C-alpha cells in the first residue's frame, strides 16, 4: 500500500512539472529538503524520479533555519550530483554535504570536470527565518526538543532577492511566512505550554506575534533602524495588525 501511494505521488509531481513548466513566465522548483535532513546522495534519486530533469530546478531550506553558506553549498552539490547521475553515475557516490569541502571539490573535479551552469539545475533558498541559523536545544532538557518547531531566538534572514551572485542560485525568498506558527510544540512534555515560550503556541499556520517580533529584533542582516524603533515602541500590537505583504518592502 505504501509503495503504491509513493508511486502515485511521484506520478502526480511529474504531471505537475509538465503542466506548469509549459505555462508562460513560469518556473518549477521541486522540494529538496535541507542539509540537516537529506544527504545529497539520498535526495538526488528522489528529485530525478519526481521529474527534476524537466523542471527549472529545486528549492532548499523551506520552513527551516540552515544558514546561507550551508544552503548554497548543499544546492551546488545537489546540482552537480544531478549532472553525475544524468551521465549514468551512481548518486550514492556523490559527495556528502558534510565532507570537507576541499575533498568534495577534488571529487567533483575528478568525476565531472568543468561544468556549465546554464546546463545545470538551478535552485532557490528560503531565508525567511535563517538569520540566526538553527536552534541548538539545551542538552538533556527535553525528551523530544522539536528543534524545527517554533524555536526561540531566531531571526529574519536575507530579504527576498534574485541578486545572489551565484549562477546556480536563482533567488533567496521568504517562502515560509515569518511569524506564522509551526504548530503546537510540546517538546516531549505533557503540554499544553511550550516550555521555550512559556505559553501554548498558536496552531499551525496561525499568527504568532511574539515570534514575529523576535524575528525582527534578531534579523540578520538587520532591518532598517526606524522599523526596529517602531517595533520596540509598539510591541505585539504592531505585528498582529501589520499586513504580511508590508514585510517585502523593508
């Protein structure tokens, strides 16, 4: 049953790729997870089965917190491994994102040689909440820290842009809406309070004003000083009323 559902899911994604890539002014990017989740050798076969060869590329770090340099390196490795697999190579041999970079570059030079970015799969990254990188839970405090779920102390990342200065990296985007809750995060406790926030979290997709304010205060790069002054002066009320679309102009 599970295998049949998986095959059906891949068929649906392939259909979506073909249907959407044929539309004017439309690019399709497939989900490649993030560097703290999937190895390059594991995600490349999935992308190929999902039809990435007919898509513009893939995206990484959506709703996660991996820093820019990790996302960029992970994206370049995936794109290179896709070329290797397309030439008949076994993706299991591709460099892992945690290899020393000099070792990975040596492998790529030996097995691929010079590559033309125009002929490779491009990627986009989600920088909506990665300004402070991933959260490291206090050792031994929680049975299940849920480090992905409304982690404290995070900040907005690079504002949405297509100026990435990397021929493979098409854009940095805020795919996840900053300030939107990940859901109820109990961290292995009986709840209902999230012990890191001292109160129950809003349901998944609902507005989380305390988190939104913290994302602004800890943004990296910093937001304009005048907006930070307003945030400190008005606190939660401002961000519970501010339309999300306004964030894109900061």
